[in-house]
C-alpha cells in the first residue's frame, strides 16, 4: 500500500507511504480516497489527520506517472482535494518535512495545518514551465498574503515553514526534530467538535492598491522571464485570486495550466527535468552496487582546471591535496583559490567561517608520496598522452590499493591511460568543465575494464559535488567535444561561404545559446583549439577542417588573454569588438579558396550549426557512446550553453521533426563540403519510420 489508515482514539490517520517523496501517484490517491471515505463513514472517528511517512509530507505529483494515463485517472488530485475540502469532519495536515507542489495544494484543502519549523514549503511548477494546477495560485495567497504568495509561485523556490510563521498558513509550528504527528493528534482533539469548519477558499485577500502592485509584478517578471511564458502566467493566475471569485479563479488557473502544458517551453523543461534524473543511471550498475568510501582526494595539476577541481572537493567537505611541480606554482595556485573564495564572501555567497573551513581542507605538496592514502586522485595535467603516461605510472606506484585513479582528459583514450597502470579496474575519466567549481556537467568516462563499483562510486561522488553526471563511452572527444568538433567545423565553413564571426555568433545567440562559437573560442583560447587541430590533422587526415583559425594563431591572436582573437578586446575589458582586420582577412581567404561569398540567412546559420550537433549525436547514440538521447541533451544543456528552452539538441530535433532535419541536411549536402552532411544511419532510419530520438 502507498498510504496507510490507522485510528488513534477518535482520530483517523492517513499516512502517505510512497518513497522517496510520497508522490501522489494513482495508487496513493486511491488509498487516500479510500481512507477518507472510511473515516467519514466511521461514527467513532471525529477528526482526520493526513501526514507522510519518512522525510516528506508529499513532494507532489509522482514524476514516474508524468505523460501517462495514470496522471489523470480518477481519483485525480482535483477530486482528492475536493473530497478533503468537502469533508464533514475536520482534516488536519501534519507536515513533517517536504511539502511541495500537489502536496502543498492538498494541504491547503485541509481545514488546519501543523508543520515542523524546518519543513520546506514550495510550489515549484514554474520550473517545469507550468502554473500550479490544483488550486495553489488561489489558495496560497489567501494564506500567506498576495506578495509572499506571488513570490513563492513565480520563483518556485522552497521556503522554510518558520519563515511563514506570521501568516495564516500554519495553525501550529513544532520545533525541528519534534513529532509533528503527536502534535497534530493533540490539536485534532481540540478542534474535533468546532464548527463551522474553516476553509481556505472562504478567505479573502486584503491588499490595498493591488492593481498597482500586480502591474509592477507583471513588468518586473516580464523583464526577467526571458523566453519562458510560465512566470508571467503565474502572475496572472495569482491576480485572479484577488480579482475573481474563488471558483472562477480555479477555472482560470486550470485554463492557464492546460495552455502551458502543451507549450514547447514546458515540454523542453519537463524533458530536461526527467533527463537530469535519468542521466548517469546505468542498466548494468544497480542501486545496490557497493560503493568505495571517499573521505580524501588528491588532484594532480595546478592550472585553472586543477584548482577548480580541488575547490569542488573542498566545497563538498572532502579533504584534498593538490600536487604541483614547483613551490612557487603551488603557492600561486593556493593564493588563487583563496582569492576566489574571498570574492564569494564579498558577494555574500559564502561566510568567512565557510571560507576558513574550505581553505583548511586544501593542502599542497610537491611529493607524489603525500597522495598515497587518498581515496581518489584526479589527474588534470597537459592534454598529451605521454604526459598522462608519466603521471599514471607514478600514481600506480604510490597509491594505496582500492584508490580510484581518474583522468580529467577531454578527448584521450582512457583505455590507453588505464593500461599505464596495473589496476585498470580502478581507472576512469572524470571530465570536469571549466570553471570546474562552477560548471554543473561532469562526463564520467567508462573505460573497458572500469569496475562497476568504481562507476557507482563516481556517480555518488558527482551527486555529492553537486554535478550533473553523464556516463560516456570511449571515443575521441567523448560526447560533448566530439559533437562540438562538427559544430566548430561548420562555423568555420560558414565564414568561408560568406559570414563574418559576429553574424554567426549573433544568430546562434538569438537562437538561445549563451555564447556563439567564435566568442567561445576567444574565451577558451585560440591556442587551445590550435593544439587540438594539430592532432586532428594527423589522426584524421581525410577530414577537411577550415584552416583560417590557424592564421590567427600564427599572428599571436590567442583570444581574450592576448587582447585579440576572432574579435578585438580593449585593455581590461572582455567585451568582444568586431575586428576589421580579421573580417578583411576572412574575405581574402574566401577569394584564395576560389569561393564566391554569398548572403547567408540567420536561419541557415542556426540549422547548419545545430544539425551538425544532432547528426554527430545520432552517431554517438548508435555507437553506444551515450546510453540515451536525453543523456546527450543533458551534456549540452549543462555544459555547452545549449538553450534550456529548446531542451537540448536531440530533443530540439524531435521537436522540429527528424524527417525535416534529414531533409535539411540533404540540402546542405549539395553545397560546399557536402561530405560533412552524410546523414547518420540512425537519424535516417528514425526519420523514415516517423520516430524520434527520445520516444
């Protein structure tokens, strides 16, 4: 059973029991409805308490039933709320911890609410591109006030129950750690005979000049919502709680909900929500796989990446030792880490005490032997297989048995790296993204002999570090960088065909990318991409690469750090200024190639860049480098600036329609470098069958 019914004296207690967050799935709704009916039909029962087992009252709808018939099957959440609200006996919600979404909406239908002071209260539907759909926008403002209710609904962020103590939401608060059910049973005895029963729907909102406030809210939310319609719809739904009778407001809320649930934006957000929870789950690595203990860590390399990785461990409370090749370099890196934390203190994101605690967790050394007892070591040195070999042979010699040996390589063969050791089962890739202490994505690269317990431990560690982990197989560039190579190639071909860097960047940024390819190249460093291309020229002699970027390198235009790259940069500024010098060189380069430059539309720019990602993603999926299309989407949403509103490259292709994507690519194949547009077999097959990547 997903809900239990018990009687304590004259009080019936209905307990949600549907781990992990007591989601209100169909089985739970059926059990609760049956419990309510039994309590109403039992004369000895004078009051009803609804509560949750474990660490939650209810997190709301059961996400496992999203997009299935069960989500709307009777009794629906609306039916259940009506049953509670129409009860002839008082119903008390005993809120022990998490009370969110539909769980909060159900509690608002109760006559009384008792909560633990540290319970987390929220209506987070806006984060899925929706408005609350079961009365939350009409009931919550009646209990906490118009302004507080609007803030909670538009942000979707949780609020601690004790922060709402001055509102009408809770009849009693109990201290953190105390038994909220016991308090609710005592309270039920006091109110069992009181009539009439208070109902949230009967409250009115008294907010002077509410129209002016609501207009201010509309203007403010519109300015911040970007391409997402849900935040502004939340304002309109909350406005109805003031301007409409209750039942009319409920109907209006439902209309907005159904509008949004069909929107492309909400579908993309819901896809991202489910994809994030699926990411990292492996069919052959079960939840019961034993984990290795990670109490201490080590990092090899004191560059920007190594420093960021070390900060990740310290931020999670894990002691970390940073190995450098020289004392001066080590001291400079530790100082850089300290300055980064100090900047967070100045911005109010970190307390001075937390800064001291984190710095105390970071030690430095010049001696490999000092790393010997670490539970995990992450190598973050120069991207050269010979350098990696030297590091891993040393680690193999000094690290304790059972230690995990990880490489931060962004493209090199993990099987070769693992073979440098006598313990390949302990080796895997942990590909952090720069800045490592900020970026959420972590590509976990599975080598041929990586142990399942090592993978399971890495996934658990990623969660502790606050990362979105995606498991990738071995190929050049893994998932993200392998796809990026095709994206960057097409960006270069666009310059040869008639574009300038600023036009390409503007078009893809208007599509929703955080930064265009040429601004990114300048930020990362032209020298970095040059090094990668030199290896590509040897490893892939048959692949044609645009060569103009090599000229920038030859001229010492390395990007922001040198004050000049694809763009020009004023001293002390990072704003990209179009470079007349570079633009003239690009036009001249096209002439050298014998290419007649043409006007290229923004639509073509976007299609060529995004379809290049999609096509390579299809190959990666077919080859088993990624387990599922949604994993590829998570890589690009969390690590490469792909617009969240589009749901990731593979989801976007599904939205466009794979047959249309394949047809567009066939059209590009008739142009220059048509060989780069050979449609991936999986994409061609799915398009022919009328299917999608994420179906």
